[in-house]
C-alpha cells in the first residue's frame, strides 16, 4: 500500500490549491479526483473575484473572502511561475448596477449593507455608469464601483494550479474516486477508492458537492448541489470593460468572450443546460446591454456548486484525528481558494490558522454520535 503524509480527496481548484500548498511545505501529498482535475465546479464557474457581491446575504463570509482576495496577486504570480502558464487575471474593478424607477432606493440599501461589512463602494450616477460602460441600457439609473475587485479565467487557473501542484511534487491522479476514509480507533489511516487503498496520516475531503457521498462524510458535509447554467457570447465592437453585476452578472474575458451567469437551481445532481435557464440569462443580459441581442452565442454549459445548509464553507478538523474538511464553497470557490489552501496547510503543519475561519467549522453539522471506527 502506497503511503503519503496527506491525501486530498478532490482535485478541483480547492483540492489542488491545498495539495500544492502542503507540498510547498515539504509534505508528500496525493490528490485524487473522480474525473479530470478541475473539470467540475472549477471549470464551470465565471471566476469573479467579488467578495462584496453577496455580502448582505453572507456577512459571515466577508472577512474570509477579503483575506483570500488579499492573497490573490501573490497566489497568481506563484502559480504562473511554477506552472509556466499564463492566467487571465484582472483587478480592474466591478460595477453593481440598478435599473428602473426604484434604482436609487435599492442602491441606498445595498450601500448601507456593504459599508456595514467594511467595504467602501463608490456611488455612481447614471452619467457615471454610462461613462464607464457606454453600452449599458439607458435606464441604468444608479450603481456603485468596487475598485479592488475583478475576475480570473477559472479554467486557465484550475489547469495552472494542477500543473503547479504536479511540479511541486504532488502525486495527482485522475479517475480515482475516493469512496471512504479509513479510521480504525478514531484516527485516520488512509482512504479507499473503488480499486485501491492508500495510507496517510492526514486526509482532506475536498470533493465539492460530491464530498457527502464519500462513506462516513455525510455527517460532516450534508452537501446540496446547486446547478448553475451559463452562456458565453462573442460581441463585436461592444466592449464590456468591467465585471458588471445586475439582473445577471457579466464577466469579460481577454479572448473576446463575454460570460453571462448564472442560474441557481436545486435539481439534485442533474447536469443539463435547459432552454428555460439559458433564455433567462440571455434576457437579463440584453436587459442590461441591449446591443447584446445581436451577439453570437459561442458556448453554453452548467456546473454543480457545492452548497451547504447555511451556504457557508465547511473547513477544518473533525472528531476523527487526522480528518479534515474543505468543501461547501458554494458560489465562491475560485475566490476562496488561496485562503482555504493556506488555512488547511496551517492547520495540518502548525496546528492552527490565523485566518478568519470562525463559523465554518467542520463539526457544525455533525450528528452527535460516537466517532466512526473502521
């Protein structure tokens, strides 16, 4: 049986980032994925780096999201240097836009929520919005600018992080689904796939919405997949300069595509693009930028976000010694990858982390039963 210091179950952006960080600290790491690394939720995302976008609904996440955003430039530089791959990463700000007669009232409420969370959005008039995004609909009546936010091409990032992990020494294997973790006497000794067993002193469960399907993990990670459909357009002569949030969100890419997202659908593990979902997204995009009505559609896709009952991540140690959780990042996996990797590596190598992880504990959903024994 092959032996490692740490086994990471799941090799999306979260799993690969954790594995890479642990390898950089001198540990022997195995990362296993049920399919190709980075091809689940990490591949399907839009890559927005906007910790303020949903702060009124997820105030508990704000401090951790800010900490992760603060790590991002260094994270990208290291990954690009190690992997030898260039990543489309931009921090040129994000716009929140409100349309119609009630725009000013909605903006005031949104500004109050963000300021209470420690953000400093710059209020914008209709004239300001049209100066920054001239193709906006004429009833774009009010908005705000968040200067430090932006986006990253998540597909390029996921591939680069996986390559960086390999080059840092991580044993990264595709098509190896972890089915259960081994813990005789309440202490992790390894994992089991459908075909093999591997031993390790530490196991990190980071399999996104599939984490709860690993035998024994459901008590910690009652995961709820949340389908998100997206569409990519290729508009001609229609520069969208920033990430723009409104009825939909629009994310420009360096290659000329414009990503439009995303639905939130509770349909279980059904991965399918539907006419209803895509029609809704296209309608919202044209509502925001009317000229998009003539833009060619170049791709549609969907993914399953890893949601939890309180919509917050599940991070940290469990009541099984050596078993760690890093899942449930819902709509923020790309943004939270650097801080999640650092927090898990801190815990495993130093026994603690200084990052603001309060409220995300891996035991908060656990049934009050005796520790598992296998």
